[in-house]
C-alpha cells in the first residue's frame, strides 16, 4: 500500500491508502474522491479525471503519450505543464506520497 494525497481547489486534502497496480483514477473512484468524475471509466475519452501532479512526482511519471496529450487539450480547466489524466497514472511503490491538485471543475 502507498499513500496518495488529493488536494481540492479550495485547499482541502484527502489522504488515501492505495494498492499499487491500479490507476490513480481507479483509487480515487473507489474512495469517492470529490473532483474526479472519470465519466469514461478510464478509457481516455472524456478528460474528467484531470489532475495536476506536484513535484517531485511529476518527474517520476512516464512521458505523456500522444492520446493523453490530445485529451488534455479538451479538459474543462486549461492544462498546465504538470497536467495528467489520472487514468494514465499507474500507482507504484515509487509514487508513495504522491500529491495531486484537483482542478476547480471537470466539466
């Protein structure tokens, strides 16, 4: 198990104990994290699991692939340099302590 921190746009934080081997989106949905809609269930067709990954964890993630890059152009809140789709973040032991900020809205 690893610890993942979700920070709302208002600054409220939620810490979760998460299994490795699942996506960040799956962990958020299972825990009913407000701010992760995940309408497409991780198929990367909706952009409603958009997060902003804080360092040093952003630098530990694999690069954004073309499909994710394209979907990030359609998020409700404009993408930033550290924007990722949480459905594309696989939780590993190296991400223990991962902190992500949630956008104001996913719609």
